């Protein structure tokens, strides 16, 4: 439902932006529509490629071992717990992987609900009690059930599209201000700068893409933080609020997360924020904040 609403709002926004851009810049609507299609192609291609290879990338990033068959008691217990929880939420049982790390952490990944994987660290298995591990698994199960991997991909694709579209529209408008007869000769230099249309266009578009990209990341990271609250709440519904609170309290005593940045957003425990400024670029809210939200339930 959320993803459908997101697409509807996005389409309406695009139509509105097209009208505004054409009116104020004088750019022909045909060229704007062509630019929009190009932006959509580049904006979503990278996101969907990342989603498609997300499981493979995650496994390689932490050198995780996928458990096909339980070799000991703890692996058997983990598999049984995942089976039980997946049946409870009504999804196909995710794969289980274990990776070597002193970091107390876990993550879920995969392109769809039916091709998901839950990975846990050896540090988590050594330092957490079973009720806390249950809560961590439930947290990751909630991510999978909510389709967070797909939603994050769609959101990133939309943000990428808008960054490319806005930066290149603005670059085209600015380039036309500083050149003459650009429709006849795009390489014609200006009278006072000595720069061609293409030089101005590419320079401005690169600068704007970098600037807007940084600002746009604040949007995706805000959603990343919000989904952690939802996953905590979902875990509380699966195994109980107290177990989830106990797990988060245990994570507060964890080492600084050492997980690769490419998958940190999907882990239950993110990087600790250094100051108030870095919180805008954090993938996770603070553990104390997450505990406070859970206690309100």
C-alpha cells in the first residue's frame, strides 16, 4: 500500500514539475519529457541492479556462510526459530547465514520476501541470550515482511531520478542564459566568458548533481531511520516488547559496528553518531531512542 501511494504521489509530482519547468525556463516540453525518461532510466537502473545483487553483495561483504543444513545445536535452533517466525508473519522461510565478527549484529537482505536472507554474527551468538536472539531475528523478519529492501530501492530510484532531472534542467537553463543561438550551435562561445554551451552545461550539471545528491541522501536516510522503529515494533508483535527491549539494551554495550558501509543500513545496529550534525546522515536512530519508542507501546 505504501509503495503504491509512493508511486502515485511521484507521478503527480512529476507532472507538476514538468509544467512548472516548461513555464519558467521556456524549455520545450518535448525535451523535458525526454530528459525525464533519461533520468528515470539512470535513476532506477543502479538501484535495481543493487537490489538484484544485494544478497550476493552482503554475503561477500562479511564473508558469511549460508547454512544449508544445521551442523550443531545452535544452528538447528536458529533455523527452527526462523521457520516458526516466518510462519507467524506469513512469508517464505528466509535463508540463514552466519559470519565471523566480534560485532553484535545481524541483517536481512534479498530482492523479495521469497528470496530473503537473515545473517547473524558470531559475536551476537556468543554475547546474546536466546530471548534476545529471538528478538533480533524477529526484527529482521519484520524488515522482510514489510518489504523494506524493495521500498528503499524504489525510494532511492525516485530520489536519483529527481536529482538527475533537476540538475540537468537547471544546467540547461543556465547554459542558455550565457550562450547565444544554442539551438543552432551548442558549441558557440559566449562573448565574455569564452565558454561553450556544452562546457557550461556539463560543469553546472555535475556540481548540482553532487550538491542535490547530498541533500537527497537526507531523505533516504530519514526513511532508513524510520523503518528501524517499525521493525522494532514488528518484532515486539512477534516475540514480545520486553525481549526486543532486552536485545536493544544488549546492543548498547556493543563494540562500534564494523560492518561494511554497503550493508550497514540493513543491520540491526548501525554506526554510532558522533555529534548532532551527523545524525542527519545516520542510517539508524540511537538505541536509546529506539528503546524509548518501544516502551511507549
